C-alpha cells in the first residue's frame, strides 16, 4: 500500500518534529532510560481514557431499566461521548502543536476525570448524555497527541510496538472499567459503578503525569488555521491515509455494535445473566491486550496487508460463532472479535503515524476522528439493530462492516500492484 506524502506542515513545531523523528540518538527505544516510564505512563493514560469513554456501555441494561428508556436511547450515553471525541479530536490536536503533547494530554485527562466524578449525579438521561458528551470532548485531546508524541519520541523501528502498548492500555481500561462497573452496579446500582470508574481514572491520571518523560523532540509553533486546513487537505488527498481512516472506522463500527448490544442479549433468555456476570464478560478484553501488543510481530511476518486480512478473518469468524445460542460459543466469538479488532486497530493506527511525514498530530487526529465516528455509529446502529431484529441483525451489521474492511484492503493491494507495474514499465524504457 505505497503512498506519496503530500502533507504540508501546520506549524514550525510540526517541521521540527518531522525532522527529528528520523531516529536521533536520544530517541526512546526498548532498554534505554525513559522508555519504560513512557510505556507505563501512556499505558495508564490508555486505561483511564477507555475506562471513562465506555464507562456506561456495560451498564446500558441497568440504565435503560432505571430511567425507563429504550436500548437505542440508552446507547446515546456511549455514542454521545465517542461522537464528541470524533468532533473535537482534530482541533485539539492542533492545540497540541502549540502547547505540547504532554500538556494537552494532561489537561484532557484532568477535565475528563473531573466530569467523570460528576456523571453519577446526573438527574436524568438528558443530563447524563450531556455530561458524557463533555467527557468525550475532553478526552479528544489524548489519542492523537499520544500518537504524535510516540512518533516524535520513539525510534521508528520500535513505533509499532510502542503504539501497541498504548492500545493495550486502551483494552485494559475498557475491560477493567466494564468489569468493575458491572459488579458494583449489581451491588449498589449504576451510579455507584460510574463513581468507581471515575476514581480508577483519577489514579491512572496521576500515574500518567508523574511518569511521562518530557518531550525532547517537540518545538512549539504558532497556530495557523490556513496551514491547518492545508495539512488536513494533504492528508485527505493521500490515498493510503484515506484507506487507513476507512479501515479504522469500519473496524470500530463492528466493535461498537457488538459491545453495545451484547449486554442486552445476555440479560435476556436463554442466558438471563445478572449485571455483574455481564460485566465480567468484558474480561475478554485481555485478548485485545495480547493481540494489539503482538501487532508489530504480525506486520513483520505477514506485512501490513497480511496482518489486516488475518484480523478481518478472525473478526468475521467471531461474529458468525456468536450467533449460536450457547454461552460458550458466544464467549469464544467475543474472544475472536476482540482479538481481530485490536490487532487491526494497532496495525492501521501505527501505519498512519509512519505514513504521515509532517503534521503527524493531524494525521493521527483524522484517524481517531474516523475511528470514533465508527464507534458512535456502530453503538447506536448496533442497539437499534438488536431492538428491531435481535442479535442476528447486530451480527449482520458487523459482517457488513467487515466486508467493507476487506474491500478497502483489497483495493489497496490492487492499487499497489498497478503502481508497481507502472514503475517497472517506466524503468524499462
């Protein structure tokens, strides 16, 4: 999937970052001072972000019953957060070019944690959705800035592994937040569960701030809206980046649909599981931790497209297996879906960071925006599909998105072959 970079820089900071990211002597690499601190810090940030972002997902049946709303209406407590993140991730990434990745990540986490501690006191669904939207907007400053920080501070050869660890933190956060929320909700209600998630995120935010090394390869620049528009236009004109954005959105559509609707399925016959057990289902996120951390090895062995095909096949197999009315089959299906999703996400997101030679924060922001648009759409559509057609409709939605990933990846493969033949023909003249 070759690509010619056409991006223009947003700021002088972006130019400096691009020039130093080639592999300076003091870049962070495994075994060197600072790399372990950086890994733990961003892992903690990933835990906090995903624990907060999806804190209501495992609680949707309880929220729906307590507030007297439908599955589709309750799903907006998730979709509002992910949708706001998708909307704000690009402008906040531009602020990171001026004020620094570390500063913006700290502010984003701080605001998100404060809102997270207020969410349990929402008096009704409207206030709950509004607070969740504010929380999602605050978290928008974290993902793209983290990717840009890694691209600038870590040696290119170690970048996929470093991003894989950050994504692994996402999976741990998503898992722990849902598991803790499920059991606490069963004992003391969904409001107490959200309060507990907020406290977990507070601890992680403190760990992040204490451990994250100061940036060595970032030079602040002035904000320039015209240059920002030019950079964004350059990224969107890049065929490879467009395909990676589409892949991220489609993968997240599957994931958002499955994990929004699964609680409603398991609380009904023939499963009839209690809220705490449903929350524990999210322990399968541990599989995502392993698969995302292994993404670098998959790319080294199979290539980027080969790794994506493997991720797609694994996800599709999980969706088909989840159709059975057997708890064991459903769990195995969730394992495969989770493994495929996190592997595909780690491969695609790291490819974005490596493809963009300038304006990396904006390139990552566009990926994150597409990714969370997919999450928001998948969550709402998955809940509506389940409400109208049961789990079969939700699985069909997921398979349709998987087919989209295959189509985009196959198109990239064919485009690469055409370009190679054109280059060979030109060289032979």
